[in-house]
């Protein structure tokens, strides 16, 4: 934990337009907070701000309009409530995630659990530039994970057993990609249109449509903002352990080779050789967990 004297330098402290007040962003991995933490944040907003809270796109809470000279005492009270300051600058910022398998019927992976593991290891780590990590438990992409520097998507690839299929068409009705159709009483699958969401597998009323092991598709180089960009697919692995190992390797790669004078995304292809890194990944990750 950083000392009170460093509160002004913490990434989650944002100077407002008037130069006299600050907004403080809270640390809130996967957007999860206890009811007590939220109540405490509301009380701090009353005491130090203007009785307002801001729910951000990065799944955190911000307390706005705090007088700059009151930041040290605010920080002391904040930590006492079990909350802490978030990150926003050249750091690994708040890890975002959808509800995942704990709550969502479309989920393929435990997005929240994974986000908490990444947060515990990397939140606030100093980096050459801001690094956002987002996790979506399925290709519905509720966290827009591919528009982050590092994105993780949970996928479920269907495997059809033609000899057992009755051709009832239930899976066709549920598929949102028109990847399935009924022809002469048989279900035809268009692999090129399938996004591996797994909805057809779960919709099969006879349990005939199976799937490959749930996998983690990892992208790098996504970007929001005025020039949005979808990240490049780096690798797909079929265990959470290997997915977390990939995150370790990406973070280490950025930390070692990215420069401070340009946004990380602008360095891909020059300082950061993506193809070389893909080769490096495949040498480090257990071969049996890599999905081809």
C-alpha cells in the first residue's frame, strides 16, 4: 500500500478541469464490490465530495469533486473502509469481466474468478503505457474484450455426430450466426460462420450435439477511443492455467520491450514484433493445451 504522501501520484487520482478538485477511481476487480464497500463509498462521497458516485465503463466507482487539499485524509478514510484507489495511467488498470459461469447461461468460462486472479497478480503494475485486460465468458463480448490491449474470450466449439442427430432443428433456431441449417432432414453446419459460442450445444434437447473442451481465445492490441481497433488473435488454449501463463508472457513482453514515448498499440510491428512473439508463445505454452 502506498503512503498518504503518494496519494497525489496514484493513477486513480484524476485532476478535474478546474485544477482544484480531483476524482478518485476505486479499485474494483471485475466490477465486484461488497454492499458494505459501496455504502462506505457513498458515505465518503457525502463527506468529501458532492454526494455523487460515477459508475465507469471500466467497471469501477469514481468519487468526484474531492478538494485536492483533502486527499490525504480522504485516502486514510477510504482504506479504512476496505476500499482502495484504482489505476488509470501507465499501469495495468482495473480488470473487467462479465458475470461468467457463476450467473450467465451463455458463459463458457469463469470470467470473474479469472479476473480476480489476474488482478491479484498484476493490478497497478507500472508499465510503459496503460494496459487494459478484459474477459468475456463467450463471444457475445459483453466486455468488448477484443477492444482492449489484452482480451480473453471463452469459446465452445461444437462437434456434431451426424449419425445420431434427429434433424429436429432446435439448434438451428438458436444459432444467431446462420451457421446451421436443415437440408433434407439433416443439420448442416457451416464452420466458417460459427463463432464458437456454444449456444447450439446447450440448446440440443437430446444432448447429441457435443463440444470440444472449453477454450480461451486470447487477443492482443485492441484499442478503444477515437480510433478503435480489434485486437489480433495471438493464441487459443484449452486450460485456464495456460491462459494465465499467456497473460504472464504478454505482460513480461510489454514490460521488457515497449517504449514509454508512444502508445503500446502503435509499437506493434516495430518495437513489438507480433509474429516473433507468437512463435515465442508456442514454445513456452504446453503443446497439448494449444488449440489449432
